[in-house]
């Protein structure tokens, strides 16, 4: 089950956030070809299946579970899918200093 968040006065879940045009537009701005992962600093590989560990994803520096804004460009960094999955809802030094 997806985690639920308060946004714009209504409760939404993380799947709803990621399915919005706004999110997809921000994700394209943040995670572009040539991006380095904010956790391991290795290149992100594009063209892989969506859940491939080296494939692209976007991380919230301040996790949504801790009150991070899901649509704040300053709260988003490029990250490998695998690195993002292992990070979970933690605030890492690497992401926080990005």
C-alpha cells in the first residue's frame, strides 16, 4: 500500500503523486541523461527497465514521510533506482548536501 500525504488540503498517496503530469515534468528536469546519482555519484543508465537498479529515479531529499514537499524542485535529486530503494525514508548526507 502506498504512503499517504497531505497536499493542497487533501490526502493523496505516493502513487497519485508520481502519476501526475507535474511530477513527470519535474522528474524529466531533475533526472536527465548524463546525471550522476546523488547517493553513489555514479552515472545513471537510461533505457533500462523502470525498476533496474542502475536505472533512473528521482529522490526526495527530505522524504515525503518526513514532510518533504513532493513538488519542490529543490527537494528533488537524481538517483539510481537501486540507491533510492535502499535509502528509503532516510535523509542521507549525500542527498542533503546535493
